[in-house]
C-alpha cells in the first residue's frame, strides 16, 4: 500500500520510485524468465534510436499463465496502480526492455501518452510501472525523468529514428525550466510514472545489461474509443503475493 506522502509525491512529480518492492529472489525468477523463456515465447523487436543504436524490447498485450503474467497480476503492482489512478485498472501492455551491454541504444524524450493518444485514450489516465531487473545507473542508461512534466499536457510527437519523440523545441524549453533526474534503481525497485511524464534514457555504455519489466495499466473508465488500444479492458484477477516465486525452477 502506498501512503499519502507517496501519493502526494506522485501527484506533484509525475513519478514515484519505491525501493525494494520486489525481493531479490523474485527478481531472480523474473530474470530467469527473461534469459530462458522470453525469446521462445515473445517476439523480440528493435526500435533503433536516432543514432541507429539498437533498442531491443519484447512487448505484448495478453496476460499468460507465466512468470510475467504473475507480475502483471501482482497485487503490489496492480494495487499501487489502482491507488495512483484512483480507480480500478486493466492491463494495457507489458514490455521487457533489453538494454544490452555496449550496444543498447537510447530512448528519446517522450511521453507515453504521445503514443497512447493515437490509440484512442481520451485521458492520460495510464501509469507505467518499471521494475528494475538489473542495477540501473547513468552508465548503463537508467531512465531519466523531468519532475512536474506530467502537468505540461500532451506534447506533439514525431518520428525520431524508429521511435516517437516529443517535439524537440518543447523538450528543450521544458529542460530549461524543469530538472532532469536520473532515476537510479536497484533490482526490485519500481518506478511508477504518469503517461504525460517526459522521460528518456541514454545508451548503455557499460559492460552489464540494463533489463527492466515495464507493466502499463489503464484506468478502466479510460478504455479507448473506436475499438482501438491495447489489452483487454476487464478488471484484473489478482494472483497471491508469492505467485512470482512459484515459478522458480527447481535446482538442477
Ligand atoms: O527502458 C527505457 O530506458 C525506456 C523505456 C521507455 O521510455 C518507455 O517504456 O516508455
């Protein structure tokens, strides 16, 4: 359960980092899923950055009976998303970001609502929950956020490499007035951020991967018009608190 100081911080800043929301053993089980099951069960795509560097990710909209489905339906994520959006939520989509050592590319400054507006969501009433699977630092391209940028409203987005980037003139003006914060994270930390929060990340210049699971939830009242959008706009059936650990592979 988030407390009122955390809710206030999220409302003010447009993001909230919760340390150690998931344990190291839970992160270990998720990483095992990334290393041993992801490539076989999900399509891994590439959205090169403006410099042509590879930004690999797997993105899906369904919820399966696997370790990622357990994370999607986990009470610690769904409960926080419900609190932050002040209503019930549904699964919009999930991603595993695979920022590979030395070659993993950047993500340009953008708002997620820059994408999701086009999917028919009338309101930016979605939240992204970024669960760190590796330590995330400036050296390996941790997420950067501009506190308070969620109050700017939706900014026009255009193509930037294979990605969708916010209007660079507006981004520069916002940078001149707002701080840029490097959201450093340890494995198990979760960064919750608003759909209009400006965020970006640099390339991975280190020798270690920077992987993260990002689950996005939409408010149930904000289902897109015109039959568009992602996910299935139905309430989520929660899993028990130990559901991720239940996917631990037996020791060989
Ligand atoms: O993984 C990252 O560094 C960027 C993620 C991101 O920008 C997003 O999911 O919208």
